[in-house]
């Protein structure tokens, strides 16, 4: 907890000192960085327990994805941040806001925030973030320009089999059934 706060201290200091706000929206469309198709039918953002904005925290405050999304062993998942990461700033920032009061309650209770999942694969598909990151595929290639989203939504069709296969073909990665399924043996 203390270590987290110390790690975040330079960012907290910058946030407190630097004026910011106004437009954090870039000119590019939220889909410009994608290497997979946009979902043909728009998927609205689910109702989340807290109104967390990637646009504000990423484009506005220049936080790195990895500050909040670690990739622990075995490397499959990016995971969601511990509330202590949030409290590194929110112990002091926007403490009067109802949303931050709720965040502080989650943190105090030691309960993980019950975020509603946005991108999900069918079980039985072989998947790992680690190999993709190691071969230089960017978060934005699969999830779009997250920094422009005030609310996270499933904008890309990355979880569909066709999207996986078409990128694998274009990047010369394996595209046999066994690359992504346990069958045929
Ligand atoms: C300050 C912390 C923070 C930073 C920085 C951050 N995120 Fe997140 N991210 C979250 C939280 C909290 C959630 C869950 C709430 C939501 O879906 O908005 C989330 C959700 C997501 C999801 C949805 C996952 C799912 O399936 O439910 C994706 C994708 C994502 N983030 C990608 C990114 C990328 C890419 C970056 C960098 C460009 C980034 N995030 C930076 C905190 C952060
Ligand atoms: C090759 C495409 C691809 C790339 C690159 C990618 N993701 Fe994902 N991401 C996915 C898929 C597919 C899922 C759904 C996985 C599942 O259901 O287990 C997902 C799920 C997630 C989740 C929620 C589940 C979890 O893994 O804990 C988060 C958070 C997330 N991604 C963040 C990121 C961030 C941050 C980056 C860059 C550091 C990134 N992703 C890079 C395709 C990708
Ligand atoms: C580097 C510092 C920093 C970190 C880390 C951080 N935030 Fe923030 N957050 C801010 C700032 C600055 C604002 C804007 C406050 C304002 O508008 O007065 C903000 C605003 C918010 C708001 C909107 C508050 C309101 O009602 O106006 C929510 C909700 C929020 N953050 C949640 C989170 C969550 C959840 C996390 C952890 C996943 C997190 N924040 C991590 C700095 C941070
Ligand atoms: C944007 C491009 C892209 C997308 C989209 C993508 N992949 Fe990949 N995938 C790659 C690349 C590049 C590699 C690395 C190939 C290598 O290193 O030989 C890879 C490797 C893999 C591997 C091999 C992992 C290992 O450890 O050997 C699996 C399994 C995989 N991807 C599954 C998926 C699944 C499932 C999806 C869709 C949900 C998907 N990929 C979407 C580019 C992509
Ligand atoms: C690059 C990864 C990838 C490859 C290669 C791949 N699939 Fe898939 N497959 C997926 C993903 C991801 C899903 C889940 C789609 C979803 O969630 O909607 C899936 C789902 C399926 C499903 C339906 C769901 C189920 O598990 O019952 C079938 C059937 C299927 N694949 C067959 C195949 C066959 C046959 C091949 C070889 C010709 C193949 N797949 C190759 C990624 C892949």
C-alpha cells in the first residue's frame, strides 16, 4: 500500500501541480488503431459499479496501461487494478465526489470492485495476452483507442474467431485449429 503510493507519488504531484482538463479527445477516431474489425452492431457500455473513465485517466492524466493492468504469471490475463492503486491518488483527489466515496468504501472493506466484464472469450479457446504483447501487438490493435473512451465498451470484434484468424494470417502466426483449440489432438 505505502509502496504503491510512493510509486504513484510523482504522478500525484504532477496531477496536483499541472492544470489540466478541457479537451482530452484526440483527432483520431477511437477505432483508428484497430487491426481487427469494429463490431458491426454497437455494444453499449455496461453499467459499472463506478463511472471509471479511460479517457480521463489515460488521455487526460497520461497514465500507462500497465500502471493498472499488470500481466501476472502465467500471462493469460491483464487483470484489474487493486483499489490501492486508485487510492494512491484518490485518498487526496476528488474526495467529495459520491463515486470516490464509494471507491473509498470498497478500498476500506478490502473488497475487489465488481467490474462488469466487457471482452470475454468462450471457454475452450486457447488464449494468452503474454505471447501477443511479446510479439509486439499493441493493446490498441485489439481494443481500439481506449484513451478516447469515457466508458469502456466492446468496440472491436477481437473475441470472434474470424478476427483472430485474419490477424494470424496477416502476421504469419499459426492458424490451424490446434493453435486455438485443444482439438483435434
Ligand atoms: C487508472 C487505471 C487504469 C488505466 C491507466 C487503464 N485502465 Fe483499463 N481498466 C481500468 C479499470 C478500473 C477497468 C474496469 C472498468 C471499465 O471497464 O471501465 C478497466 C477496463 C479495461 C478493459 C476492459 C476489460 C474487460 O474485458 O472487461 C480494457 C480492454 C482496458 N481496460 C484496456 C486498457 C488499456 C489498453 C489501457 C491503456 C491505454 C488502460 N486500460 C489503462 C483501469 C485502468
Ligand atoms: C491480440 C489481441 C489483444 C491484445 C494485443 C490485447 N488484448 Fe486485452 N483482451 C483480448 C481478448 C481476446 C480478451 C478476452 C480474454 C478472455 O476472455 O479471457 C481481452 C481481455 C482483456 C482484459 C480483461 C480480462 C483480463 O485479461 O484480465 C483486460 C483488462 C485487457 N484485455 C487489457 C489489455 C491491455 C491493457 C492490453 C495491452 C497491454 C491488451 N489487453 C492487449 C485481446 C487483446
Ligand atoms: C494518478 C492519479 C489517479 C489515479 C491512479 C486514479 N485516478 Fe481517478 N481521477 C484522478 C483525477 C485527477 C480525477 C479528476 C478529478 C476531478 O475532476 O476533480 C479522477 C477522477 C475519477 C473519477 C470521477 C470522480 C468524479 O465524480 O468526478 C472516478 C470515478 C475515478 N477517478 C475513479 C478511479 C479509479 C476506480 C481508479 C483506480 C482504478 C482511479 N480513479 C485511479 C486521478 C487518479
Ligand atoms: C492483431 C493481431 C492478432 C490478433 C487479433 C490475435 N492474435 Fe493471436 N497471435 C498474434 C501474433 C503476432 C502471435 C505470435 C506468433 C508467434 O510468436 O509465433 C499470436 C499468437 C497466438 C497464440 C500462440 C500462443 C503461444 O504461446 O504459442 C495463440 C494461442 C493465439 N495467438 C490465440 C489468439 C486468439 C484466440 C485470438 C482471438 C481471440 C488471437 N490470437 C487474436 C496476433 C494476433
Ligand atoms: C486464431 C484462433 C483460432 C483458430 C486458429 C481457430 N479458432 Fe475456432 N474459435 C476461436 C475463438 C476465439 C472462438 C470463440 C468465438 C466466440 O467467443 O464467439 C472459436 C470458436 C469456435 C467454435 C464454436 C465454439 C465452440 O468452441 O464450440 C468452433 C466449432 C470452432 N471455433 C472451430 C474451429 C475449427 C474447426 C478451426 C480450424 C479450422 C478453428 N476453430 C480455428 C479461435 C480460433
